C-alpha cells in the first residue's frame, strides 16, 4: 500500500486542533514534499525524520513522498509532528501496518539518533485529542506526567522511535502507560507575617484577594509594597480542577512547565521588569503570537513593581485585557486568542527621587505631578483599590511582642468570602465579585438599598466618579459585605469602597 494516514495535533494559541497526517508514495525522484501550511520547523523535519528512521535500523523509502497535513487551511507549527510523520511514511512504504497507527495520535520531536524528545504544549494537545474522540495518544517520556493529567483516554509513552516501531510491529514490548507525577510543593515560603505594620495595605490586600480586584499601592521605597504584592498569591484559594488544567496548559504551551510536574494549583505570579516590551507583556512574535505575561498570569497575579517606570504604551496595552479577561493578537500568521483574567497589582513611588519620607523629597511639584501622570487616567480608572503605603515606624519595625497575622488566617477569610460570592453568582457563570458586569449590580435584586447608596449618589452628583468607577465601587462593596458576613452592602461598605476606589486612601488613612 502506498498511502497511509495517522494523527497529530496542531496548536493555535492554547487550543488544539486534530490534524490528519497522510503520506503517499509514488514513482519519481526521491524526496519529500509537504502540503497543508507547514512552518519552517515542520518542513525541516524531512531530514530530521529520515535520519531518525535510518539510525533506528529501518529503511527509508527511495520514492517520491507527499505528506498532507489536513485540514490544509490550518497552520502547522513546531516539531510535534515528527513522530506521526515518520510512522505515516513507514506505513505507506509497508514497514508498519497502517491499521496499527491509523487511530492513534502521535506526538513528539525526533532527534537524529531516533530519540523521542519532549515538546511544548502536550497537555492542550492531549485535551484536544480527547475532545475529538481519540482513544489513544503516544507522547515522549519527558511529557509523560503532563499528558497523564488528562482523563478519558489511554496515554502511552516512549523513549525512541525504535521503541515505538518495535511495539507497533509486535517485535518488542508494549509501550508503557503514562503515570501522573506526585504533587509538587508549589509554595515559596513567603508569608504575610513577614510584613511589618501596614494595616491599611494588609486590609486592601485581603479585599483584593476576596473579590479578585485590582490594586494600586503608592508609597516610598522600603515601605513594603513589593513584599505585600508578592504575598497575594499565598492568600488566594487554590485553583480548582478546571482552572488548574487551564493554567497548566498555558505554561505547557509557553515551555515553562517543569519536567515531571503535576497540575499547577497555586495561582501563578508574574513580575515583569519595568523595561519589559509590549510583546513580552501582552504577547507577540512573528507568525502566530506567543503568550505574554498577562496570559502567564491567568487566574493569578500580575505585579508591576515600579509601575511609573514602565513605558506608557506598555501600560496602556493592559486596558483591554483588564476589561475582557482575554487578549486577541493579530500577526502575519493569523489571529490567536489567549486567556488573560488576572489580578493586576501596581506599586510605585510618589516621585522620581523616591525619598523615604515626604519631607525629604527634593522634587518640584510639577515633577511629582508628571511622575504620577505616567499612569494614565483610563488605566487607573480600571483599578479598584488605590492606597498609600506609609513608611514603617521604628516602633513597629523593632516590636517583637505584637503578633502578626499569618497568611493562613487571612486566606481562610478570603476563602469564606469567595464561597459566599460563588454561591450568589454561580448560576450566572461567575465566581468572584470582580467578574460581575456593572449593569447586573445596578439592577434588582442585587442593587443595594436606597439608604446604602446615598454616599455613592452624592459622589456621582459631584462628578467624582465615572460610570465605570460607580460599577467598581459596587463590586468592592459586595466584597466588603462578604468579608463582613452580610447578605448585602450597607452604608459602611459603600463608604469604605468609595474611600478605597476614589483614591482618598492615597491621601488620608482612615
């Protein structure tokens, strides 16, 4: 038989698409031709696969070979197709039974010596294979643990092309089943008990965690802004199964999933440097865009330390994903959509000189104003909480007697508040107050009482809030009510939400 087919998977962003790999042998000059929009890595595989087959002790057909990657209008990227290509060609040449390979998805890159090398994106590829109804997938040894995370199909692993061929030809042992890895300790050892003082900032951090709200901290160097931001993931609930699979798939596509690791259960933390480019933050690259920090922080936290030092264009690129929870990037190779539902935490100094205390600042008033204006109005309008982080006093710094609340205690309150929000919103498909659209909160039965809304009504009449700001105050108020164990926001929650949202917390701590 001169025609054979098997299956692989093409990745488009973090989504997989089943690809039929067909190989046809015909008379003519020896060579291999691709059809079906392959990229450079795929077309270069002709020499890589041929060497792998020969070095594994098998014959390479000396005929004209045509390989079709179907559907032909979907771009094929990367070296994940090597194993499927080798098996399809050998089956077309009669070296392997076409029936033995025809209903299996084969994933992996081949070395010149026939070794089966791990590839990026195996987890979303296996998920796509399962969703397409495939019953069996074979992956490299190095991808065994992430592939085994997917239920509902048989996943086998191999270390080389020769091992695969001997198994398929019934001349060697059967392939081994993939085994899931033991859960890793994904904690970093940081704790809120490390933070000295800062009751207002700690309260804001707890509110941000409970409702998935964005946070801006302004304060002098050494006040604890970076420490607080880095400890936010430690008080967030662990990711559920759906979110954990989603986050793990993203890190697999990005090539950041450690070998032998299981599901990522801890909300991810991304802390890009202030010199980061727009492509590194939101995603980019030639052909199809790769995920950026906003996607790697999906279901977790994106911390922009020294936020005012970032390029204004880079900061303003966050405006759309902050609202939509996803980002669509158009490049020459096509458009790709990535999830980007993250919590943004920005920390910045109040002025360029960064003096520890305001009285020591040597900056002119116009310099301080220009420095603050580096964070544009449309961006800060999307920030829910805005607080000032004052320097730690000598008494607080050297006081060992006063106990400091640990992350575990705060995390329990956050868990209870999130459980209340999820119970309220789960019927609509939302889990946190930060996800709820503003119009929903302004309608019955979720609209607070007229008495509770009086402070908000006054602020709107004075022009101190935009329509978006009004909605975010309501979201904050619901989170405050959940933390307080109330069934709906009262005047106290509305007032505190206004104080935190309007930036008054940047001026006068309550």
